[in-house]
C-alpha cells in the first residue's frame, strides 16, 4: 500500500446497502463499527422492502431511519439518562447513519423515479 493509499484509507469506505455501493467518510479505526452499522441498517431496510408494504429505496431508507430513531428514543434507561447513555457513541452512530442516508438519497436521484 502506498503512502497516499494509507492516508486515504481512514477517510472513506465503500459500503453496500440494498445492493448499491456508496463511498462514505469513516474515521480511521472505526471501520468495523461502521460496517456493523451498515449491516444492521441493510437488514432493517431489506426487512421493510421484503414486507412489500413500502416501495422505492428512498421511502425504505426514510422509514428505516424513522423506525430506528423511534426505537432509540423509546428506550428508557434504568438510571438517570446522563448516567446510562453513551451520548458520544449515539451521536457518532447517528452521524454515520445520516451520512449513509444522505449519500443514498443524493446518488442517482433521477433513477429513483
């Protein structure tokens, strides 16, 4: 791997969601966490698609995001929220999901309809 390749490796990562490839920003050392988030989101989106109730990747992405946000907000911590919630981790995961959704929704918009 050249020095330029090593430098760029921590800046972005190719991911696949519903069979489409996207390149997203990824801080160095967080590749496994991002891939786990991608895998989780991909499963949720496939479940929505396979249910047959929602058509179109854009709608599937939005519904998956809404469902995940609802589930996260509905969780009630056993102790006070500041003691049991890992806020930086939640923020990082939300930012990663937002970037993935923004990339998915902005890519090839004319092909979606």
